[in-house]
C-alpha cells in the first residue's frame, strides 16, 4: 500500500487543485471572538506540498461540515463539502479499496488528532486547571476541528475492518469524551456509536470497563448531546454485556439515566431520546426490569399525557415492551396503569395520531388481560360500561380468546433465561 501511495502523487495534485480553487473563492469571516481560523488551516493542508495525509485531513474537515451547524464549519458551502468527499473516494478507489485508504492513514492520523484534542482538555491531576485555563492554554477550536476530523475517519471504516483498529480508535474517542466541550464530546460519542455497530465485544478487549465507565460519567452531558450519550451507552453496554443480564453495568447505567430523567421529567428532548434508544437494554436485562418498576412507572404515567404525540407513542411502545418482558409479575401498578390508559384513550380523540395511540393502548390492555387475568378484570370493571370506550370494550370482553404476540410459554422461557 505504501508504494501505491507514492504513485498517487499526480492523481492527488489533480484532485487538490479544483478544491483549493473553490476554497479560495469561498467568502470567509472568522466568527466573533474566534481564536481559530479554519480557512487558513484548510489552505495549508491543500497546499502544493500537500501529502496524502494532509489531503485526507482537509477532506475530512470539509466533508464534516455537512453534519455540523457549528460556527467554525458553517461557512463551508455544501458543494465544496460534496466535492471533497467525492475526491477522497476517488483517491481511495485508485488504491483499489474505498475504505483501504482510510484504514492505511488512521495509524498516522488518529494519534495526532488525539494529541490535539487533549491539548485543550482539563488536566484532572491539577485541581486548579479549569475550562478557562485550558482554553487559554490552547484554543478549543483546534480540538473541535480535530474531533470532527476524527469522527469522519472512524465513520469511513465499517465491519470487519474497524475491529482491527480498536487500539487506535478507542483511546482517541475516550479523549474526546473526557473533553469539557460538548461539541468535542458529541463527536466522540458519534464515533463510539459507529464503533459499537461495527465491532464485536471480543474486539473491544480490555477496554470494556473503561468504555462503560466513560459512558456513565457522560450521562450528565448537556441537552444538545444527550441523545448521543444515550444511544452510545445503550449500544455499548448491550454489545459488551449482552450475555450477562445481571451485570452491574446495566444497573448503574439505568440508574444514572433515570436519575437525570427524574430531575427533568418534562424535558422533551431528554425523554424522547431515552424512549427512542432504550429498548435494547430492556431486552437485554429481561426480568431484572422488575427491580426498576418503581422508577419506570411514575415517569411512564407522566409521559402518557405529554403534549406531543411522539412522546406518547414512544412511551406506549416501551410500556408494552416492559410488560412483555416481565409478564408484569408482583406489581402494584396494574390498576393505575389501566386507569391511565383509559384516560389516554379518551384524550386521544383530540390528537393527530389518535388511531395509532388507540391501537397501541389496545395492545397493552390485551396483554394485561392475558397475563394478569382477574387482577386486570377487577381494574377494567370500573370502565367496562363507559360509553366513551364503546369501541374498546368488545375486544376486552370477559372470556374472549385474544391473540397476543407473546404466548405464556414464550414468556416462561424468557423468565427462565432471565434467571
């Protein structure tokens, strides 16, 4: 591959010139108070003496601008970003493998990016080192630029090749997560999400505990990146601990997330992110979810009546999943759950997604009827003659055989496996 890189010089020059020309004609005014000017950085990387590595770093930054609204990158026009991405792919194709060039370059690039990110990090060994001191030492803009470049390189490589680069990717991603800037953290999280989807647990090796510790430490992240930390944490813990439903990492991660949700239960962005991404953990721990009912259900009951349909639909699907996985054993929440579902069924008449909401409510009630029998009937009796439930009642008639997605035998098997 190294000999092929040398042979690419002419090809590289031909690809660089139009990008550099377009860049030179792009208006650029550094953001107010900015201490980093991105355009000169790009021009330097694309100079006549540019190497394949420098060209790749420039393409990484230009291509990343399509996925960022950050002021350091927002000035880059989409056509320039698209051209840079296409140029890198053309150069990669000349090497014979579209991901081969990124794989070849990552041992050279990732240590440099890791060092750049770390330069403006807070030194945890120095109790006097704070954000202001770290920023004064090295402008955070350099770390933001490096974090975007890092994320871009990582996402160019998929399974099975990415597993061979874990020793390069994980230290850099952990450095990004340890940074104080949400922008830098966010790119590290996106990199970990891609890693979790493209490697197996064995390839993460002895990094497992340090990765999961970093996930837990970052659950307190800012609102704008909380969806990233939830998705990252769920994917990584289920990848690493999927064969151990009683792993303390599941317990710790759920408790950390629930604590933040309980402090801000009406924060739409946080609850939607959690409801959207949490199901793999629910499936992984199975019956162990029973230990979390006292924290789950108060939030579920509140969110069932949220103003937005997205929250309502998501919470109904998560409630169904929890009931399916646990068969609602030994819980005092049955009567309250039936009452809340009935109220929501009536409220749904005023919602845009009323048909889908009512269908999900019916599925939950049917499942409750199947698994709780007399306890469900006692709770439902209070509502059986309600004229506002006339379309719901026939499906829940006493003694009527109702088909459900999960049979008693299947749940029994899940219960045995959960132990």
